[in-house]
C-alpha cells in the first residue's frame, strides 16, 4: 500500500509583484519634492549672489562719490580774489612807473632832471616790506607827497630817515604823516573779505592855512 505526500505548498510559489497606483504616486511625489528642494536651494544661492552683487555695486558707487568729494576738497582751489586784486594793483603800479620813466625820457614833464633824481632817490631807499604806490611833486620840489604801503608801521620812520640821506631830498621835510588800514572789501557772497596784511601811509607837507 502506497501513500503520496504532497510537498508543494502554494505559499512557496514565486509570486510576481506589481507597483500599485498608490506606490507610483508616492514615488512621483518624492521625485517632485526632491526637484523642488534642489530648485529652491539653487534659487536661494542665486538670490544671495544677486544681493551681494547689488551690495557690491552700491559700495562701488559710494566709493566713487567719496573719491569725487575728496578730489573736490583737496584738488586745485579757486584763487583768492584778494590776492588777484593785489596782483592787479601791483601790475598797475609797475605800468604807471614805466609810463613815468618813458615820459621822463622824452622830456615831456618839464624839469626832467629834477624828477629823475627824485625817482632815483626813492628807488634807492625802498626797504624790504615797504613799497611806494604814488609820488607827487610840484615846482622845484617845494610841495611833495609820497604814498605807499608797508607790512610794519615802524618801517615808515626808517624810510623817512633814509630819504634825508639823498642829496636831492636834503632839506625837504614832511610835516604830515597819515597811516591807515586799507578799506574792507566784500566777497562775491556779500561777506566782508579779510583785510590785507599791509598798512597804507601818506607823507606830505602841510598846506598853509589861508589868512583870515
């Protein structure tokens, strides 16, 4: 008597597995989420770079503005109007002296010998820090006036003593001495300009008062 034993169990049968719709949707969701994360990170990096680029551009522009301001502050300055006026005045004085010398050479001022000697005497006795701006003499020198400027008031008496040493001025006296500060000028905006560093002076002979 024989007996068959069935050793086959359906549980041990190889079964094929298939992805369900839910599984596929979950996989696609994970892929989409991963893509979004990658895109978000890339956008974050790009936005950061753009922001730093904008900040760098602003910093560069600010540096350019500061450089322009520094160039304007320390660059060539406008010349002082006071100094310009002083140069013009001195140039006019030189031209006036040249005209006088030219007239003296042509003999158009009458007593040219006497006038020439006066001018030579004044040029010889000019001191450093003191200069002549005007000279007037009439007749034979009995009436004489000298106008000038000085950086130091004490130079005027020294100048007078030096003039006494000149033969052409021997015996000539100045009975009037006036010293004054130059008139204050105004700048372009209407404010008073700084006074020049010199003092104006005038030497002359007092005029006789008319008889009463």
